């Protein structure tokens, strides 16, 4: 690791010896400095196959490229007084020699970067390596070696791969929770504590408490939130559209899984379980998807949410709408039956009341007839008594008359039998 004065001294000695042409000196200089650079890189390659080892190696490798390539190019230009040597055309003073070397070295750096990035499993590590690589490109850009435009493809691919892996794991966890029938809601006390603890959080950034009533949705929310937290560390603006598509695809597949679970298990669920699954589908549309859409908006800092909830949850909304329609029809049918039963009951009550009134009228009429007959019998009895009394009276009168007539006749006979008065 020699500095510019030592390089000038060595090249000056070689020039005075006259054994090498200027082009050969350029080639020898680049060859020797490249060998030294490669040796420095080889000395720093103590990383293992683990993620942390790859991360440390890429950081150190980037720092070496930044410092030593800048130093080599600066020395080359100062020694050979060639400030146009990084032009690609063959008309440059060295025939494109420095350009070819820099291009080969940076291509090698990018290939090492592409091989090492898949070993990085955390978003902050990817972001840190990206920052170092961007700084390296900007630093080398002072000498015309700005390669930042070539960093997008490998980092975008790694970010999207990390995102896709996390989303696949989230979907698998959701389906596992769904198939294990984890439908029992959390205890109310736990939900209350959660709401109290989340009250001071920023609005829109805390998962809705309604997810605690549906454990599979809570599992999906936690997993996707973890993925978005990793993405937040390395959210490259150019990946926004593809990241939205990946999240939308994952959520759409989760909605399809939930809808398929409903279709397959509907006939075997009791009323409470049916209501729980329907509530989960409504919570998916009304709470989970808007929350994830808001989080994704915060990750990329867009002005408005770009995740189309209505498109993602189309199958779930269709099932919910169909079931709500069927529920309304069942309610209308039940209401109609209830009205019919009430009408039948009313008619039965009216018929019973009419029969009761008729029976009462018949009883009253029978009572009146009985009373009339009784009165008639009493009147006849009274008339018979009166007739009997009259007959008795008449018999008594006839008897008195007979007695009176007999008494008068006796007196007449006595008078006729008595002697004449002297």
C-alpha cells in the first residue's frame, strides 16, 4: 500500500531505465495495483456462508473498492497526466486501458454483490449495504466511475425476493391457522388491555383490536406487518409497484383461502361457528385490508393508498354479499312465516272468541228458556193454586148456602109444626 509520491518515484525510475514503453508502464501499474487490491480483498474475505458473514464481507468489500479504486485512478491520472483515460473510445491516450480495467473491476464488484445479497435475510442489512454501495458510486463518481445506475437491478431483486418469501410464509401461517379451526376469539380482558395499550399509538399504525376476535386474521396481520417492517428498512422507490402487486397477490390468495374454507366447511358448522366465519370475512374486508394498505402507504410514503381493497377482497365480498342476501331472504321468510302464524293465531283466537260468544249466547238462551219455562210452571202452579182456592171457596160457600137453606127449612118446619098461638 504505497502512496502517490512512492508511485511517482518508482515510475520515474522505470522511465529513466527506458526498458518499457509508456503503454507498458501503464499496464504494469494497473496490473500491480490490481494485484494489491485483490490481495486486500482476499485478506478481508473471512466471512462464512451465514447472513452476518456475507453482510460483513459485502460492507468491507464495498469500502475497499471505494477507497482503493479511487486511490488507484487518482494515482494513474497524476502519474501519467491522463485526465481523459476513463473514456470508452479507443481515441483516449491509453487506448481505453483504464476504462477497461475500471469496467472489469466494477463488473466483478457487482457480480460479488449479486452473489452475496441473497444471503442477507434482514432489511436493515440490505439497506446498509445499499447505502455503502451508493456512497461508493457517488465517491467514485468524482473520477467518472459512477456506477449507481447499475445497483438497482440486484437490490430490487433482493428486496422483492425477501418480500415475496415473507409474504409466502405469512400466507402459509394463515392457512395453517385457518385449517386448525382457530376461530375462538380472545378473552375480553385481553382485548381490553390491548385497546388500552394501543390508545397512545399513532392513529392508523396500530392493528385494529377487532382482529383479536379472529386469530387467523391476527396471525396474518402479524406476519405481514413483520414483512413490511423489513421492507421499510430498504424500500426502494422503483419497487413500489411490484411490492404492491406482491402484497395484493398474497392478500388475494388469503381471501380466496378464507372463502374456500367457508365453502368447504359451511355445511358442518353450527350457527355460532357460521357467524364467526362470516364475521371474520367482514373483518378481513373492513379492518385488515385497509390497515395493511395504510401500512404499505407509510412504507413508500405515497400520497394515498394504492392497494385496491375492493379488488383484493372480491371473492370474500362476493361470499359475504351472497350470504347476507341469503340471510335477508331467510329473515324475510321467517318474518313472513311469523306473520302467517300471527294471522293464523289471530284467526284462531277470533274463531275461539266467536265460538265462546256463541256458546255463551246459547247458554244464555238456554238459561232464558229454562227461566221462562220455570216462570211458566210457577204461573201455572199459582193459577192451579188459585183455582183450587176458588174451588175450596166455592165449596165452602155452597156448603154455607146449603147449611143456611137447611137451617131456614128447619125453621120453617118448626114453625109449621108449632101450635097456633092462643
